[in-house]
C-alpha cells in the first residue's frame, strides 16, 4: 500500500527524528512529505513510531493511504509517476 505522509513539526529536534523514522519506510518527495510503500504491518509500526516521536499538542502528521487505482493516477509536472519504491532505495 502507498501511504503519503505530510507533516508540520515545530521543533527542529523532533522534525529530524521524524524524518529519520520515515526514511526507514519511504522516500522524501518534498520538504515535509514522504511516499511510503509499506505492508499493513509496516504501516502500523510506522504510525506507532511516529506517535512516539511527535508531540501531539504541537505537531501535525497526516497519513494519506492511496488505493491501487489512485496510485495509478499520481503524476507530477512531467506526467505520470511510478510510485513503486524500489526496496534498495529505502534506507
């Protein structure tokens, strides 16, 4: 499944820790946006790690799960985008 994670984290230290967590599951596509190609189990683990990293009263993290049909509609300024993330690229 593809999950797009967008965040607004006020504190620099928490933001760096959050980026570190998200890099285990996907790739940054914008300054505060990640695309994560994960299994349902990995998604649960990722969300749990994110919850431990942020401060709910100060930070915002949103998870957008895209269905297979929606994934096929993803495009950027150059046209359609292959959102399959090669496993070798996930660090």
